[in-house]
């Protein structure tokens, strides 16, 4: 990895892809609500320049009639950085970059899969910086009570 590339994408694995036609779909085109999103980041146990990020997306149950399909997707991506993470703390910027890459891959899988049902849709864009910062704040509160996992550093 050369020093000009701060983040290298090593690959990903699609762990789950559940998709079915939504009989409650009443909407014709237009913008969709954001899906329910969850993610986690993990530093490699022995190589502090490598990390993995899991991204899970699910059609929002409260807005289920807005989606032409009902879906649940989980993907894990593997990444490498130039500078090792000190103390196993992943920089928030790297997590945001990784999530952005994985979200594009998930969107592609969903668009392709929805076509099998004769449905077309595209998930809205997501601003991952806010989601990462929210998770960092929650982890920091939890760490005060008792540290269970290495921290993710917030984006300044």
C-alpha cells in the first residue's frame, strides 16, 4: 500500500440478503425513507493497520408501505490503512469512509435484487458522519461505566 492511499479496500462478504416483494407497497416512485442502519468496526487482533466494518440495513418497519420490497442486508468489509491505529482505536473518518464504500455495494445488490421482483427503487444517501459520531458518544458513555471494546475516535 503506498502512502498516497489512506484507506485500501481489501474486499467484502455479503453475509445476509433477504428480500421479498412488499404487498403493502402503495407508493409509486419518489423518495424513500432511510432504512434502519447498524454498524460495527473491529481492528485486527495482530495487525493494527487492518480493520473490518459490518453494515446492516433493514427496511424500516414503521414505513413499510413506502418500500416496494422488504429487505434485510448485512455485509462485512475488510480494509487496510497506512498508519497503525494506536491502542486499537479506529479513527471515525476511516469508519465513515468504509461505511460509504459498503453502502454503495449494498445499494447495488438491492437494486439488482429488486429487479427480480419487477420493482425499481434506490435507497437514499446517508450521512454516515452523524451516525458514527452518535455511536462514538454512546460508546464513550458506556466506557465510563466499564470498557468492553476498543473505542472509535470521533470525527472532529
